[in-house]
């Protein structure tokens, strides 16, 4: 007779099926109820058109349903079209590609058009698609409208303080849960993967601290990693369990397809508004900014507390017989007329302000006064940054630029740094393309072909 062997050269034997049924029964009896929101892949982006006539010969021209939203240089995603192809010309009903098609294309075939090569417009809905190839992110995710009931098992643990080599930390609530492999695949069509969202029904909080919450607080977790569970291998050497790492779901862009479409209460409030801590985070951030502005209102060094030894400027321009500046009621001229002034100001890094030394009063405007006194200060507001001048009897000397400004960037922060960060104009490249001066880094760093 043949030797006994639990491993049968890759076949799922009756021994395997026996073990698998018993393990599945354990999940039915002792598993907790899980609701699964299946991740389908990133949402459709770019432009989607269809071919209006078949392509049966080697050509680089496609007849499509609409070309209004297609621009020259856009990349193409379509069956039998090279991945490097782009639009080089178009008219009302056709587009011309930079490369020929590789095989026949039937009429009615979907063609994806994208402005950026790193953000392809996929023609198929798949969890294997990557929305942003530059940052390797799927920021806008699509989830199945159906919710799948599953059974999972995990070891409950208290959120205790963890004394590690770097100090004392509080566990973040990460859960490691196992599912029956065959039941899972039969139910959702695949194994659980990164991006799937699970609702743990037994963790629903019916007694929330906030009494204004219109419903019980649900607990959602996101699959962060998955693999075969080491304890799920039977003597047949076939796996029966799938182990996933779950992290608490946060109100972020990736899960808006779930959080914005599930409503609770009579007011139909989205569940995302209830679970989100965004308002509290914004309040904390705003309070921190206000406190920082109160403690450090301006950039650079504050030299206003330093006293500069003044000097008296008694020499005034000579008066002439036809001098019309003096009148009978002029009380400015006295026998010992002079102006208290300071020849210089303390110098420090970014210390320039719109004030004169020692708090001396000065005027401001877009042009100098007609009859200044020697030693008089004046602030020109038509300079960027504003500039303080001092009249020495013959000329206006530049004393300092107004460099100290608010550390909070905004429209009122009219400095070279502020206007650079908040620039709102456009720039025309050498190739004739006009782009916004202020743009995101992912838009500025777009890949280009080597040719």
C-alpha cells in the first residue's frame, strides 16, 4: 500500500476539506460580526471618450465621440494604444496620436484622456490601479455600494501604556484580526487588501460622551496590511486563515465615498461629520496661531527698546526775503530753533520698522513734504517694502526698510517674502505654455519624456 502523506502534490484533499469545514465552523460559532466596505480602486479621473469607428489598419488617428475637453499633449490610456502615446493634433471628431496603435480597436472602445502622465485616466475599474504614479497614492477612492457581512476573530487588548526604549507610549488601537480564507474569497471575490474598510459592530458606542450626537458611534477600521496567518496552516500545509492589520479610520480624503454617503439621524448628518475631529483640530490650530502672534507679533529683532543718543540739528536752510513759508502766526521758529533727531538707528537682523528712533514723530505718504526740516524723518509707503528716510538738509537719506512683518502669511503681509508665497499671477514658459505662479508641488514636478 502507498505510504501515508498529508501533502498530496498540490491537491486539496479530503483531509484539507475536513480541516477547512471545521475551521469555518469555529468562525460561525465564535467569530464577531464584521461589515466590509470593499475597496474598488481610485475614482475615474481625466476625460473619458469612446471611439466612433473601428480601427483595422496601422494608424495614429482615432475617431472619438468628443474632443472638446481634449488638449494637445494629453496622454492616452486605451487598449492596443502604446502607453507613451499622447495627443499631437485634433479636430472636431478625431485625435492624432504620437504613436500608431498596436492592434485593432473596436468601435465603442473607451479611451482615457489625462493631462498628466502621472495621473492616468484608467478605462477599467480595478483595485490594482494607482491614481497618482508620482506620489504612489490613491487619494480619491471608490467603494462598493454593497456591504458584506463577515466573521472575524481577534484577541482583545486594553490600550495600555507601552514602555519602550524611547519612553512611555500609549497603544494606538491597532488590531490584528483573522478571517476564514475560503469564506472570505467566496463572499467578496478576493482576499481583504489595503484600503478595505471594516466596521466592527461589537465596538459600537451607544453611550457617547457628547449627548448631541444623533446616533451611536460606530467604529471603522482600515486594512493596512494583510498576509497568511501562521496559525492558519494545518498538517496538509495549505493555509486556511487570512490575517489583516487594522488601523482606526480617520476622516480623510481617501474615505469620503463612505463617510459622506452614510447618514444618521433625522437631519441626515453624514457619519464623517460625527466621527471627525476636524473642528477641534482647527480650533486648536487657530488658538496656537493667535497665541504665537501675541508672543511674537513680528519677524526679526525688536530694537524699539534701545535708546539712541540724539543730536540737535540747528542749521536750517537760509531764509530769503521772498520766503513765503513763514507767516505772522508761525510759532515754529524760535531763537534756538532745532530738531531733536538721531543720525543712525540700531542695526540687527530684520530689525527695520515703520518708526523713527526714540519714538520721534514722522510723517508718511507717497511723496516727500515740500519744506522739510533738517533731521526730519519720513516714511514712503509707495516703496516695497516701505522705506524710512531722513532729511539731512540737502537730500533724503535712506535709513531702513520696513522688514519686520507678521509671521502669518496673508494678503496684508506686503513684503517680498509675503508677495512671493502668495503670488497669484501667471508665467509664460519658453515653449509658450502659461502656468500659474502659485501651484502645488505635484503639479510643478511633472515628468517629461526624455526625447
